[in-house]
């Protein structure tokens, strides 16, 4: 079994931290979306046997997970924990 941990791409709070409180659920920026897409392409090239994607419910994590899921043709399982 292989496990890959993927962190979300760049968020609006990464770029403008003064505009976002620490606990804000900020979305991905255009760069963050591009980072997620590149990560998805990288993981697809690995031809994983039975990929599963688990994500937190935060917007940035969901956006990153959805980019992976779309390319890898698997669903995203959201874990609120």
C-alpha cells in the first residue's frame, strides 16, 4: 500500500494574510488551482492501483481534492474529522 499526502494549493490567505483571519476558509487562487492540476497529472502518471481521495471539508482542501478526482476519475470522500 502507498500513501500520498497532498497539501492544498496556494490560497487567497497565503497571498493576502492580512485580509483573512487564521481560521478563515479561504479558496484557492488561480496559482493554487494550477498547482492542484499539476499534482493531479503527476499522480495520474503513477498509475496507482486503487486510488482513494479523502479530504477535509475546507474549501481549499475540497478544491484541491476535486482537481485530483477529476483527473484520476475517482470520487472524493470528505472526512469532517
